[in-house]
């Protein structure tokens, strides 16, 4: 098992289990300057937040001021219920960390390890979040981002192309952090050895349960936030991965665990697709990977299916039918959290 180097995250709720302490601890309330809705598991976690990024993002008495630049930036991204600010605030935290860092050059160099290209010229692929349909929304976010966070040391991130590159970095490398007890229960169910009929009934029950819950939670059931992880982001994709990322400690410490025996010298591959997406047709998988990660997959599974017709999976057709009624903002938010 490999524990990935953690850079930082933007959790929806910080009243969780400390990365140092494995046991739950009583949440520590904020100091007066910290947001009302943020609690920390310990004074150490609270101090770490203050030292790394909080001072640059602190709203103080302006927390409830809708005209504060950071609140305007959040509101521009909060496009549907439940509020989901992880992606845009991950970018804000990158700026805040550089602002507070003693060695700003070192931290900026660290971020260059993440892929941030906005297009693949060889394959003529552009990241779907930067397409024409999102131009107006990106322009608004860029303007608000610059107003809220501009810093001379990071001027390259605040020009239009730099902002697009930063957006692509988070869109490509951002890892959803999920510690859902429901997902852990489902994994335990998957591991059960059951007769075929009982397995079919259990799988049917779980599928319906997720559908019912998603009516209330949207796409964020198993995602408490987003994070950037150096080692995990270095893993290439395979539609038949030999490792997977998980958060078994109920915090933001990511574990890469082997799914099968991995020989010495063999590449460790994870899947950029969820288990349902991996079951789709080769054409559908390639569409998701091209639009979100700017490459054409040539893993053994895709190579073995090269002679198949370019058929779109039924699930994708259903999603496209739903998306037709969405606004530009709704669609962009869904795309940012789609994979």
C-alpha cells in the first residue's frame, strides 16, 4: 500500500478525524476570524490551516457580506444545491498558500509537477471545460478570481491563459475526497460470497438505493471535497487498473492499494473512471477521457476492443438527454465534478 504525498484539500466540512490522530476527537471551534461553519478536530489542525493558507483567505467580519470578492467568487460557482465550492476554492487555496509561503518559488515549482495543459495539440483535443459553451462563465470566474486574490508573485495565473491553465490543472488532477460510510458498506457487500440470485437481489437493491439518494444529493454523495496529491496524480490510467485510491482513515490521507499482484517494474495504473463508467463501451470511455484528460486510452482493454463499433453506451445517451435542459452554469458545475 502506498500513501500518496498530500498537497492540500478543500473539504466541505473540516469537523473530521485528524490526519495525525486516528481516533475521533472533539471538534475545536473557530477563532473569531474563522468562518462560522468551519470546525476543526484539534487546535493543531486549526493552527495548520492558519499557517498554510487561512490568513490570505480570511473574511473576518465580512464573512456574510455578499459583496466581498471571495463571497462573490463562491456565489458564481455555487450553481445548484448542494453548494459545491471545492473546485474553485482549490484554486483559491493554491494562491493563498503561495502568498503565505516563505519559499514562494519552491511552492510554485511544486505545482508545475501537475499536468495543466489546456489542449492536446497532437490529438487535437481541448479540455471540455474550456470550450466555447463555457466562455462566458470562465470570463466571469476569471474576473472575480483576479479581483479577490491577485498577487504580483503569481501574475501569470491571473492573465486569461494562465487562469485557463490553472483551471485545467484542477480539473485534470483534482481528486475527490470521499469517506462515505455508505460506500464502505457497499465495498463490504461486494466482497461477500453470495449465491447468484442473492447477489442479483443485493446489487439491484444497492443500485436503487443510490438512485434514490442521488435525487437529493446530486453528484456529491461520496465527495466531501477535493485535493491535489503528487504521487496519485502521477499514476497513469487504465480501464483495467491494478490499483485504486481510497480514504480508509476517514480523513484526507489517500491510500493507493493494489487490486492484484503487481510485479517488480510493472507500472502502477489507476482508473480515472468510476466503476460504472468502466463498464461502458470503448467509445463512451474514450469520450470521457478525451474531454476530461486530453488523451486517447490504449490500455489492454481498449486495444482488445478496437474492432468494436463506435457505439455510445445507453447510460451516456441518458445523461446527454438530461443535460439538454441545463443552463451553462449548471452544465459547467456538473462537468467539473463528473469524473
